[in-house]
């Protein structure tokens, strides 16, 4: 069996990251929608609201960092 080249292995890894990145973005959006639906209600001033809000914000930050990492990895050149 032929060993995969580093470039192929990197592309496969980045493909997996991109898929999981999209999953994380969907989850962050779902949390944001849930948070927004709680605004203006008695639920807005609860620990659950704060937890959902923080989780959405952190997921958005994480997706930004992962996106930047993918962009950086795309710049890798092989000799």
C-alpha cells in the first residue's frame, strides 16, 4: 500500500476541519437563535440565558480562530 503524501494528508485533515467548523457554526447559530428568543422575557435574566449567551459567543470566537488556522494551513507549501 502506498503511503499518502503530506499534501494529501493535509488536505484530508483540512477537509475534516472544514466539516466540523461548519457543524460548530450551525450550533453557534442555533444557540444565538435560542438566546434571542429569550430576550424580553423572564428568561433573559437567568443563569441559563447567560450560559447560552456565553456558549454562543465562545463558539463564534472558536470558529473564527479555526478559520484563521485553516487559512494559515492553506499557505503551507511542500518541497
